[in-house]
């Protein structure tokens, strides 16, 4: 009897293709993001907290610290914090208290060149102490120390100190914007927990993924070995 041999991929090649497909499936997609100014408040613990309301409605108390950061972010969950987190005394030490006013420390981080609109370069970060009337909003405190501000028709803050010159919350490809280049260490930033690090929270393949791929390779190699052993038996 004549046996016909069909063309087929060898087990090792099939195994390699499986590993490649698994890795490709686990690779993060290029998420769309938005280029905008985010608004932050410095808590009692010294850490930045994403504000739950806009600067136009926030009415800070005397001694508050507000932060603004320009960056490309997908949402508030991954928004970039201001890279400096000075306390109130560090910013307002040279501005004595005055009756009938309040002082608000303002931190403005214009971001990194990779996140700047085409043809623009971010100015250096700045801090200033705004001395405003007691009922002033965060937006009024910001306008007192970093004019001009620009808003769109929906009252979204588009520019601080004239930066950027155009655009407002436009959608961009986060991958094209690029990673932040050598950000200034921020003592208030929370490092990823061991669980986040193990799950690949920083954007790369996780340790668990590589462990899974190793297991697939080991099981596939064992299967190939057994198949070859059976063929060699009389």
C-alpha cells in the first residue's frame, strides 16, 4: 500500500507560531488619548489628587495648593501628575498674609516636548502664590498668576500662560505622542504595587504572561518528545 504524505508544519514550528500569536494577543494596543490640561489638588499627605471638579467651580481655602499638568492621557485614571509637589509654605513664603484675602499656591507643569502640539515647545514649569479675595475660585487664582488663560465654548481650560497657542482637548494617538522623557522625580508619586508590577501595569508584557508562555513551551516540548518516542518503538 502506498501512503501519501501531506505537507504539514512540524510540531516545533507549530509551537513557535503559537507562542508568537499568544504574545501578539497580549501586547497592548495603541490607545487613543487626549491632549489637555488636568487639574490637581495637593492633599494633606503631600500627594496630588485628581480634582473632582473644575477650577472654575472649585473654591480653595487659604493655604490650598493647586496643580495643573499638560499631557496626553487616555482618561483621569492615567493622567500625568505635576512633576513637582511643593508645599504651601515653599510657594507662598514670600507672600505675607493680608486681611480680606486668601493665598493659594499654584503649580503649573507645561509637560514634555513629546506631548506638545506640533511646532510648539513647553515652557519651564513654574510655581506662584496667588493672593485673591476670599471667595475666589481656582480659575481666578490661576488667572492671577499665569495669564492669559484660554477656554473653549464648553468652558474647558485650553491654555495656561498662552500655552498651547491652539487646540483644546483634541484626540491624538497616545503612541505617537511618545513616552515622557526623563521626568523629574516626584516624591509624592505612588510607585506601582507588587501586584501591579506583576500584572504588567507599566505597559509591557507581564511576568504572568512570560510564565504562561514558558509553560506552553514546556508542555509542547514534552508532547514532541513523547510523539518521537512512540515512533521509534517497534
